[in-house]
C-alpha cells in the first residue's frame, strides 16, 4: 500500500510539472500588455501600433495599450522596453533606425539593440517618395539628377534632422547618382513638407501616407518611390531603381520587440497574434488606406535583416562624420 501511494504521488507530481507550463502559456496575458511606441502620437508608427492594438484587443478580449515614449530618435522608448521585466507585458514597436542608425551614430543608448531585445515580427513597411516643388524644372528623377549635375551644390533637400533616415537616404542617393546637394534640416516632417511646397527647399524624402494630399493637390511633385517595388498608393510613380539608380532602396520599417529573456511560449503567442491581426482584412484596409504596407516575418529573419542594414549604415554615418560620443 505504501509503495502504491508513493507511485501515485510521483505520477501526480509529473502531471503537475508537465501541465504547469502549458497552463501558464494558455493563461497569458492576464493583464494589459503595454505597447511602447518610441515616437510621438500621430506618426505612421503610432498609427500602425494603434490599429494592431485595437484589433488584438477586440479579437482576443485581452487589452493592449499603446504608450508613446518619444525622444532620442526612438532611444528613450526603446530603453524602457529593454529594461522592462521579460514577461511579455511590455513590448515595443521600433523603427529600423533604432537598430541601424542610433548605434552607428555612437549614441549612448544604455542598451544593445541586437542583444537586449527578442525580435518578434515585422509589422509594417513605410513606402517613401521623393518629392520636389512643381516649379522645379524636372518631371522625373533622371531630370532631377541631370539638373543637380549641372548645378553642383545648388539644389537643396530637407530632412528632419542630422542623422535622420531622410538625411541618410538622400546621402545614399547622392553617392549612388554622383550628385552634390545642400542639406537643410528641419525640426519635423510637417515643416519640411511645407518647405518643399513653398519652394523654400527643392526636395524631401517623405512617407507616401503624408505626401498624398500634397501630391493630389499639386503642391508637390512625386519623382520616385524608395522601395524596390512600386507602391499601391502611387502605382504610376517609378522606383529609384527603375529610374536608373540601380539597387537603391529606402524603405523604413516597423517591427515588434520584447525584452531579452521573454519566455519562448510568450514570444510564440505574440508572434501568432500579430500575424493574425496583420492578416485581418480590416487591418489591411486601414493601413493601406494610409499608404502603409502590413508586413510580417520570423524573429530570426527580422534580426538578420536589421544586422545586414546596420552594416550598410555604419560606414555611411562614419563618412558623413555624424555622431556623438
């Protein structure tokens, strides 16, 4: 009898041990998930995060709350995610610049973007378009490049600051096309776009979602899109590659990350739920209506892609002499 009881206790213990993790996995989340966006509200990144969070909450009955923690080019919000408990209740939606531009600039982040996060999935790609003022005597990228070569250092372009994605994107284009342009940084995208529309500066890389009203009202002219494929939002506008600058690509992305050490079961849950939201027709419709493209990936593929991009950005930033120590 004593031997039988001992076997029964061991058997029940095994059931508890085996069933414990499965129960914990199915139970997550038991409280709201905070989704940190390290940029201001009303940005493209914020829009994507809120559309997905709303879809997740409505589908699952579990709460996902977006919180904007802006500053430091995304570094402040990302730092908060890196230092959060690795339990899946604090995650972040980061632009690729957090992994590729900030480290290259030598910014003191307080975290390692490639070591302190667990990549979950891509969320979206932000198609961008090169715009110019309609009074500039060019109707194509080829004509813009030809004019720039005739007037080296005379044409101007805007960005939202030294070391910003737009700044580096245009510097890449300058190098690839063999042209010289004058950089004029602004405090924000709205100011830069307005500057192009009033002919204060000649050109600017801008998200298609923001550019559309200006293009449709003929306040600016679209010359080329930065991705390797044409965007659904501007199907008649060629890519930079099509326009003759082969291999050029400028495509900002947004992806989901959790703190390093987050349990695999939680990461799997987040990945699965994000993909379900990204495939939802309503989510696709809302994002595409804003000129954004839903994207997904494995965590490993995301990490590898960012690593490749970082290797390209580092020498460019060094060449430009941008950085802080």
